[in-house]
């Protein structure tokens, strides 16, 4: 048998269920990438990227900011969502209406028809930046998925199981890829391998990730 592309590179670039409630939509945001990056720049003008501290006093290698009614924050006091940016004391920039609609369309494709995100966490990876294996458990909306959009330099995403010791699957996330993480996969361990030295026409050496999150129960305001 001849060897084909998929033997050398792992996965076909077609929609795929990565686990229960987890739907990979390769290129799901491909047509929106440039617009999204322009809108990210507008958010940064109001709420610049910052290197947060873990409660244990270590620095995240990823730089972050948020838009939406709530934003994720970390410092010595712990991980939490805040309605104002602790840097400025002002409300986070609003989430663009198109972002909300797009995140809802993605969630609906995975069967989450009532998703209404309150926060968009914006992560920026420079070469070498990484995110260790963790669970996202600072939200009080376990029924709601998280929708993630990757932009720029490709990364190896690590998708683990419900315990830290379960084996992890590596998934390449390219610019424009979308993943919906809900249902029984909502609390799976996950992380991002150190970003390589690479270039992307849209973002230069950087990778951006947008995660759309419900923080309080879906039937709350
Ligand atoms: C799987 N960000 O911000 S997004 C994070 O690429 C985070 O910046 C990564 O993990 C990034 O917390 C990964 C993909 C993601 C987000 C939430 C998940 C995957 C998930 C929740 C459960 C399982
Ligand atoms: Fe996470």
C-alpha cells in the first residue's frame, strides 16, 4: 500500500468528534480570521495584554486579556471572573456582537442550542509560551460548553481525560480552527505545548486563542 498524507500527518481536516460533547471544526473560523484579529486589536486598545500571576506566585507564559461582561483573572487571591478589568478599574470592553453570534453558531453545531457567552478570554502565545495541563473549573455553568478559536501560528493542543494521569491526545490547532468543548468533555484536562518558532501571515510569530465562556448558569442574566 502507498503511504498517503494522513499516515505522515495524523488527522484529516474534517469535522470530528474528539470526545463526548467535544467537536473539532477545522477551519470553522477561516473566513473570519482577519476580521477577528482586527477586533482583537480594538479590544487590546481598551484592555491590554498582561502576564497574570498564578495564586502560587508564578507567572503565566501566555499573555491574556478579556472582553465581555466578565473577564477571567488570576492573582495571589486566586482564579476568578471579574466584571471590571483590575488593571484599569473599568468594565471590560464589550464582546463584539458578531463574536457572540459566531460562538453561538459553533456551539449549536455541537448540540448546545442555548449557549450565550459572557466572557471571551483572549490568550496570546509568543514562541515558547505554553499552557500546562489544567481543567477549566472557574465557571458556574457546567451545562455550557466552551468555544475556542485559534488564530495565527499553529500549536499542539493536548487533550487529556477526566483525570490528570489519563493519556493525552495531541491535536494540531491551525489558524481558523474552532473547537466546542462541552458535555462530558467540559472538565477534561487540556493544555498547549510550547509554541514553536514559526511565522503566520496574519499574526507574525504569535498564536492567539479566543475562548467563549458562560460563567453563570445559562438561565441567569
Ligand atoms: C478542553 N486555552 O484558556 S483552548 C484556557 O489554546 C485554555 O489557549 C487553550 O485552555 C489555548 O483555559 C486551549 C481549548 C480549550 C478550552 C477549554 C476546554 C479546551 C478545553 C475545556 C475543557 C476541555
Ligand atoms: Fe483551559
